[in-house]
């Protein structure tokens, strides 16, 4: 192998290492976003469940309200 070929291979390896580090950082950011979105989804599910419970309670009272009117 010539010195030029070795230098070219070294440059390619260096570029690959830089790209690998960029991809690692991107992956970490995406993992954080997934965690944040999962927490938000869980919160929204909880709020939806509570709202459904309130609506169900109101619907159960509806016949009572109509009889009283």
C-alpha cells in the first residue's frame, strides 16, 4: 500500500468516526424526545380517562335530571 492510499483510508475512517458520533448524538436526542412524548401521551391518557369518568357520571345522572324537570 502506498502512503497516499493509507492517507485516504485514514481520512475515510476519520469521517466515519465523526459521522458515528453525530449519529450517537442524534440517537440520544431522539431517545429523549421519545421519552418526553411517552410521558405526554401517558398524561393525556390519564386526563382522557378522568374526562370519560366525569361524562359517564353525568350520563348516569341524566335520567334523574329529566325526571326532576
